[in-house]
C-alpha cells in the first residue's frame, strides 16, 4: 500500500465512523483497488508547485480520488455500462449487490466534500469555499454527470466535436479539478495566467487519457467514440499529441524547472499515445 493509499484509507474510515460496516466495506473496496492514481498525483504536484500546505494538498488529492471512484462504481452498474470488472477485480455491485454499490457511490460523492473541508485551518476559509464550489461544478450536471448523460445520446454518426465535448466533461473535468483546485485554495484567481495554463494542461491530459481508454476498448464495446477512433485513429492521436506539447510549452514557460514533475505525469500519456500510432 502506498503512502497515499494509507492516508486515503485512514481518512475514509475517519469520515465513516458511524456508517454500517457493509457500506464501509463497499466504499473501501473500490477506493483501494490498485490504480494509476493520476488525478491525485496531479493534485499533489500542482499543490507543491504553488506552495500549498501539505494537509490541504492531501485533502484535495483524496477528495478528487473519492469522486473518481464514485463515478467508477456508478458507471459499472447494470443500468449504466453494466461492466463486470474494474481494475481487474469484480465490479462493486457484483460483490456487494446493486443497492449497496449505488449507495457506496452516493457516499463517496458526499465524503469528497467532507474530506475537502478537513483542510479547514490550513486554507483561508474563503479560498476553501471557492475550491469546493469549483469541484462541485466540475463533477455536477455541468461537468462529469452532464458528460455521462450526453454520452448516452452519442450515435454512430456523432461528429468529433460532440465526442470531444463528452470526453471533456466526463473525463477531463476531474483532471482539471485536480490541477486547478490547489491554485484556488492558494488564493489564485481562475483567471490568473498560471491557473489558466494548468487548466489547459489538465484538460488535454484528460482528453489524451480518455482517447487511450477508448483505443483499449476497440473491438470489445460498441461505443460511437470507438468507431470514430477506429476510422480516424492517426488523425486523433496526432491532434492529441500536438495539444499536449503546446500545453507543455506553456507550463514550462510559466514554471520553468518547477514543472518537471508535471511533465513526468504528462509523459505517461504521451508515451502511450505515441506507441499507439
């Protein structure tokens, strides 16, 4: 178990102190499945970049991961994607039942806010409130949830821009939350050049990540995005790489050598995209 996983488990158990044990077990089952943790790593890197208090940075990183796992549990439900596996293990609803899985996802949605407010005392209260509001906007009907709804309406003839919009909301929104929340918590305006640069950096990182996910699913799921990528694969990959390189240059220009850890995270996606060409 990594240091982050240990902190995540401890925080979750602390926040679920009176919850029924089967709900705790269901929440922790998905939350602690081994994964890339790219979103919390992005949050931690951006927090360090602007000198945010470590406790506040940890709370933001854990909050984003909780919300990500909420989406995973709900995505896997029979009424949604009806997936059987998540990160190589049986989906939450197959282990705990659909009702408990649904409630575990709901619990993680609420726990993410509670976790964020555990940073109280480490962050200016006004900045913390703005950070929470930004997170809720990214994950709510104008963000992840809205993107999930829009995905249901995709068809085989859906234009690329519509597929891109869905991916921007459904996937990239949480990448943006991870990168931008530490800056808002530090007191930077959403319109600050540094905030804007990291917003764009995270947006295209998330889009690249989703493209890879779609390519992994080629031939296994009848998804409109998969059909599009199958027909326009090289064009899509090259466009994604150009956007990643452009946002990399912007971040390096603003943060110089301090951006090195951000570039390392981005390289994980860049390397896989190049390998898919």
